[in-house]
C-alpha cells in the first residue's frame, strides 16, 4: 500500500502540471485545450492527493482507477475536442495522459 501512496503523490504532481501547462506552454488561446487541461488537471490532483492520504485499500484502488480513466481521456481528448492542430497542447495531453494512465493502473494494482 505504501507504493500506491507514493504513486498517488506522483499522480497529484502530474495533475498540478496539467493545470499550469496551458500557461507555461502558451496555449491559453485555445479554449478547449486550456479548459480541458485545467478541469481534468484539478480532478487528477484532487483524486491523487485523496488516494495518497486515504487509509482504506478499496478507496485507494478506486481513486487510482478513476485517475487511470482520466489519463485515457487525456490521450484521446485532443482528437475528440478538436485541438490536435495545437501540437503543444496535443503532445502535452498525450504524454501526461500516458503517465497518469500507467501510474494509475500501477497504483491501483499495488494498493
């Protein structure tokens, strides 16, 4: 369970990155990309912190599975929300999505 908590903290940090990425990488003019990053980033951050602080194994697993699904969403979001032409936003979301998906599944399976 200790490994799942560490992974959950890492997921939370990645969620924080997703929130600030539009401002650092400069794609705030692309509304869909910016708002998707902020909203999904906040949810990933909150769920990651919640999972890291939780004491029940079932809660940790559930929160990390939800984060894994959010990671999958980030991978496909540029194509569904039509901002794949904004290359910076697209690649940031794909990379962050892969990281959150892998860490979320890993944390859920090790909880």
